[in-house]
C-alpha cells in the first residue's frame, strides 16, 4: 500500500478529518509531509484527543529506529488499543518493511506500526485502521454524552 491508498481508505470512513500539514498552513515544519487521521464529524481538529492513526515520512527526534530517512520509507501508526496490541506484537527489527509491530516509542500506549506496508500486512492494517476509527468514534460519543445537560 502506498500513502495515497492509505489516505483514500481511511479518509473514506465516516467522520474522518485528514490533516496533511504543509508549508504556510501554520503547522510546525517537522510535521510537513506527514498525515494525521482524526475522528472529527464536525470537521474541526479535536482539541482533547490525539489522532487515531498517522503516517510519518521522516525520523522524529528520539524516534529514529524505523530508519525513515531511507528513500521512499514511511510508517503507518495506529492507536490499536491494548487487546490488538497484545495480539499483533512480536519482537521485530523496527526498520523492517511490511511487518506489523509495536510502535518504537508509543508501543506501551497500545500503538502499532508498520513501515512500508505491503501484501503481508495489508489485510491486518485495514482491519486495525477500521478498529482504531471505531474506537475513536466511541470515545467521541462518550465525551459528547458527558457534555449533554
């Protein structure tokens, strides 16, 4: 799967806001070229929650193990939750392509990652992205219910 295929897939889910930071939009330069997926049925970036998935195209400070400095390398990150995290994680080289594994920094928070997803991880990645979207939607609904008088 390439980046555009992933964006089209996740962007097709109900209530998803796809952010693609770029020069001139007020976002920090380090985020330019990356992609952030939020559950935001009102079309506004949520201020009280993180994205449910991201695509990063470069190494971030303290997060270089995936070696995204290689040409064409990118990593999909998914807020999978503890159950999915336990099901899908196994020790792996953080820079290995097409291997679903613990996020090198946020694994303890239930995040999974895959560098350059391909045929081995495509079905699982699609399922995990659907699940992460559903979890984000449920969180949003719970928060909305708490705000109701």
